[in-house]
């Protein structure tokens, strides 16, 4: 009985720490690849150099639905639209979307009826730099070298060629994978090299089972960026990516939070949130969007803790530029002048980690979602450990104090009794 009471007490403490967070599930539709794009539409026939790549799925909740659209047409993009209407549909004008004239792409992707809120994240550039001084910081590479490009290689994702997404994706698991094609490889003719983006939608709150074990919710999707066997251009190569965050409204900013618990990502006590905040005095209930990650990436596919390194982010800045050849441009189109856009860079590497060249591999995971970023609560196990750690010394002190008091009181009583009943007198 005491054990049951103890467990109930622990659960009560855990609920106080974790807070009253509503949990709900969403029903996921089976992911569609290139919906509405068939052989009767000339651009949809595709070829080895130009494959139409769009993945689409819907997550239906009790009060609203989230429509996810992933694409590697141009710069890889994640587009999310939230609606309270049950009849909203994705409409794609494939002829315009795949036109050689990029301006034709404008407004070629739409939802009908119009969603209540939408946002997008675009991966725009892959940077490679020669970190000769081993700073692992892109701002410390001399600006003159950057202008002369003698220490930099800048690759636009919009110029990459991507494999047919159906080759590596899993529609039933709502997982889309965009992987660079061996044709027109942008890495010194190394056909073994690849860059890939893996995007998976979930219908419930949980945590991934592999490091960094990020928490995801029914309002988010997990993103993996993998650099595999990329041929370095320098002996001390490091890589970084540029991203652009777009939203119909809001205010963007990056904030770093700390935790006392590294249970899920050992050695990492920080979480980074890049938020598009819509909370205002006039709209206190409006939820925004976010990109979240831990400042760590892994240098081997098995994500061994012994082979991880740092992920560094840089201040976000407002921008008005988004690649014309991208899903974001195709969707927002004429709305772009009024869309809020924020850009940042994320670099991979830590001083003295032997650069990218040591393993020729890097994988970084992030979560992109609607609403409030998930927080790392202190688990019940950690709470038990804390209580055990703090409670045991306190218990020893209390029990010890009681023992001393009882012992002292007993001695006094014995002495009193002995003095009253004995006729013994001291010799001296």
C-alpha cells in the first residue's frame, strides 16, 4: 500500500512539473506523391534531369486540420496550411509549376478554400567554407575571402537535381525523402555523394527513438538533413545551411532555452526555438509556427554519442528574398510583398573535431510545426532520482535527530530513576 501511495505522489509531482498540457491525436491521410500530375500533362512526364517532386498529406484533428506539402522543385520547401474547414483541397497547376519560366510558377500552388494560416520553411543554400583557423564559426572566416570566394563554395539548392521521391519515400508511414540524383552531381563528380532531406509527419505526441530524441507533436513534422560522402573542396571543410522562414503574419525570432535534464540527449542541455510569434494584445489566442532543434548533429549514420558535434545558429534577419524556383514562391506568389520572411544560417562543427573530412558524414534533425514548440519536461525517472537524492539525506537527518532526542530523554529518565531509588553514595 505504501508503494502505491509513493507512486501516486511521484505522478502528482510530475504533473506539477510538466504542467497541464492537452494531448490529442490527428488522423493522417496516406501521403500522396505528385497529386494530379499524370502523363496527360506534358511536364509531368518528367525526365532524369527534371522530376516533379511533391509530397502531400493531411493531418485531421478534432477542431482543425494541417495540410503538409513537401517539395524539392527548386529549393527544398516545407509548406504547412492550417484550416478549420473540412473541405479544403490542394490545387496544383502543374504546367505553370514546372514551367521553364520561373515567373509562371507564381500562384501555381493554392488551397481552396483559403486556409486560416500558413507558413513555410525553405532550405536555400549549402555553404562550404575552409576553416583554416579551426574556429567552427562562419562569421570568423574573413569577409574578403568570402567576397573573393577563395575560402567558400556556395551551392544553391534550387540548382540541385533530385531523384524521384517515390524511390526513397514511404507513403504509408507519411515519410518523404528527397535525395540528390547521381546525374549532375554538384560535388566534384563523386557519384557516391548525396544530400538528402527526410520529412515525416506524425499524428500524435511522442519522441523519436534515435538521437537527439527530439520531441514531436501532432502539430509537427521531423526533418533530417543528411550530408553523405560529400567530397570536400578544402582540407579543413565545414558546412552550413541557409534557411528562410515565411509566414502570412507574425514576428520571427530565435531563442535558446536551457534545461537541467539531459536524459534524452546526453550532454546537451539546450534547445533552440526559431519562432514566428503571432501573439498580440488583439489576438492573444493566435498560434504561430516554429522550427526547433538541439544544438547537436551526428557524424555517423548510427548517431553514436561518441561521434557528435556542435550545431551553431546565427541571429535571424528580416529578408525580402525567397528563391523564385521554390514551392514557397509558387504558393505565396503575389502575396510575397506582405509575407513576413526571416532568414538564418546554421553551421555544423566544433573546434578540434577534425572537420567534416574525418567522417565525410553529417546528419542534423529539426522539428517544424504549428503552435507552441514542445518543451522537454523533467521525466518521472529524473524526479524519482532527485527525490531520492534530496530525500535520503533529509531522512537521515530527521531519523538521526529523533534517535538522539529519544536517547537523551531515555538517559535522563534512567538517571532520575537511579537517583531516587539507590542509596549508593560516591567514595570521594
